[in-house]
């Protein structure tokens, strides 16, 4: 753990919370990461109004735990806003433990259970981690595998371990369901948790409940989190808002090729030069390994002045890409922070999603689009279900009308 990086991550998270208008903050106490903000009084506490209190999350103070703490906070704020907050829910092993308000540490509250971790549980998690990193597909990109493990697997397995230890429960379908249901319904974290625990169960040949997919469902751009994407005209307008020429190139690459944040800095762009095929090759060191991407607004290569990258790689911002001292996630965060610093009215992933939807509208096969995006067809179809369904329905309608005219 790097204390300086941890403090920077917490400071940045708290700055964003302050900008959003919430009074909640993340807090480092000793070796633990928790929350601090207004909570209603406990029954029998003698208090009658909301006071500032600390909520211990049982998380070790690490950079990876910051995002998990924010997930807890999102769930907590939702309950407070809906009037469904109950102290007993947050005293369950699957959640958090409340601490007294500042200055009253001797009062009610407490820490996490002191139960010793089950050796069977620890052995199972160690075995799963070894299998993950020994997978031949992962070994082709060790840095990508490490980044994926830390950001997409570790938070959910950490919660599994905490709940299993505190509940003194064996690793079975019941424990996995308990962990899954500790995440808010219709949230991305719940869907990701279902995928991770499903992979763990498959590794251990552990049977899952028959309705596991139904339990973990509820997130997608076509559902609660669907948001309108920027039009091509809006993307061009936002480009003009970026004052720095180097970051304009980053924006242009992401808009034209639908790249992930970090892939901008881990791609071969030599084919962007005049007379070349203008296909960008994402390098094997990226998150999902090597793949090639075509532009579906080819004129944007010139519009965004991307040709110069074929001859001037240093034209991109000076971002550290040595994976011995940084990570793909850190590089990606640098891009997101720059978008926020310029106060752009869209996010990096808006550009990626817009690229994907552009391929749907022009009729590119979903298998080809998924390959270019560096993810599975299943993820592609779930993520872009709304637009794919509309395309398929439109094609069926067009065919039916054509037959009617022909007859």
C-alpha cells in the first residue's frame, strides 16, 4: 500500500463528493477506511435528531477499497433518501458497523467481528486467484490481468471473505447469495459481483441457485442507467472546448476509434499516416489484449488531426506508461480526470458507447464490433441491447414492407 496514493485517492473522492453537494466524506482511521456523515439516532440512544457519525466499513485502507467504499455510500444515501434506512441492516455481517460520533468513542458502536477467517474459505480464494493468473489468456497480458483482478474481482472477493468470516458460514450457495444481495438491486456492482462469484463457483464446481442470473440482473444501458449518448455533431462541438492540443488528440482518438481510456496510450497508431489503412492496433499490454479497430467516421482522422500521431507519438500528453511503476487503471483515471478538469459535458465512455452505437446503425455484425471493442459478444449484446433490438426490429420491418411492395 502506498500511503501517498491512498491519501490522494481519498482526497479526490472527497472533492467530488463535496462538488456533488453531499455532506458525506471518506475517512482513513488507522488501517481502516470508513465514512463520516449525518445519520439518524439509534433506538434507545436517547438522541432525537440526526447527528454526524462515523460508519466503519470493515475495509482495509487501500486504493482499491476507495471505490468499494463509494459503493457503500451510494447504497446508504439511497436508503436515507427513500426513508428505508434501518440500523439493523447496517449491523448485519454483510454491511457496516456504526461507530459513535466524534468525541464519543466510548459510547455505543463497535468494530467488526473478530472471528478468525475460515481456512477452507482462504484456500478456496487463493486457489481461484492462482487459477485466474495462470489462465493462458491472462498470461498473454500480465499487467492487464493484474489490473482486472484488482478492479473487477478483488472488491467482491474481499466482501465475500468479510461476510464469510463474520457470519462463520461455509462457502456454499447460501453465502454467495448473501454476498450478492448485499449490493443494491439494479446496480452495476451487483451484476459484476454475480459474474465474479459465478466464476468462483465454476472454479470450485460449486452449484449455484437456479435463479442466479435473475438475482444478478438489473444493469444495462437499456435499463435504469440508460442515458442519451452524444450525437456526432455534439462530439465535434465538445472537441472545440478542449484548450490543450495534446488532449484534443486523446479525445479525437477515443471518439474516432471507441478506445478505452488507457488504450489511447497502449496502441500502435502508425497506420494513421497518409496512404495507410488507418486501422489502430491496440497492444497486447492493454486490458483485454491485442485487437484492431477501424474508424466509422473515417473523415474524423483528418478532422481531429490524428495523422500527425503516425509521425509524432510524443504529440500525446506525457503520461507514464511503464507498467512497472503504474497500472492501466491509473492511466485510465488520468484521462477521466482531464475530462473533468476541462468540465466537458460528456465522459470518455460516452465516446466509446457512441462509437459502438455507430457500428450498430451501419449494420456491422455484433461479433465483429465486439472483437474491435475487446470484449465478448455476450457483454456487447447486454450493454447495447437497446440499440441492437431497435436495429433488428427495423430490419424486420423494412423486409416486411419490401415484401408487401413486391406483392
